[in-house]
C-alpha cells in the first residue's frame, strides 16, 4: 500500500568533502532530517535559487552530529543553520543528499 503523507520526513547521511591543505579533502559526515515536498514546490525553489539555499531552508528540518570547531553539538536553529547553509561544501552535499532521497538515484559528481 502506498500512502500519501504531506508531512513525510526522512533521514539521510550527508558526506561533506571539506578541503584541507595540499589540495586534499577530508570527508566528514552528519545526518540530515528532510521534509519531502512536492515536485512543483521543489522546482519553484530551484528556479529562484539554483544554488539550493531556498530549497534547503524549506526541506532541512533537523540534523544529528553537526558540531562546532571544538566538537560541541550545534542545535538546529538560527545562526547554526545559517552557518551550515553558507558553507559551500555542506550546501552542495545537502542538496545532493536531498536529491538522492527523493529520486532514489545517486548523484554523480
């Protein structure tokens, strides 16, 4: 049985490729909580903001294992959300994770 739930959420592992010295990257992970929205609403966000911030402000509803530089857990609120969405690698990884969640396809880098 397929059920339509307008308040459906799911959790996805997000892998952020953080740039480090020497042209290398370090993979860091956290869990994002996403609200699944309709296609028309998703497309509207992407049309007005191709970088994905608008979409993420709508669909990202929580997280686990996001910490500050000292390892202290950051609550899902205000400035912490702004900082995560302003981080280029984190934003890219979140858009990829949401896209994979709603399409069941792995995004190719």
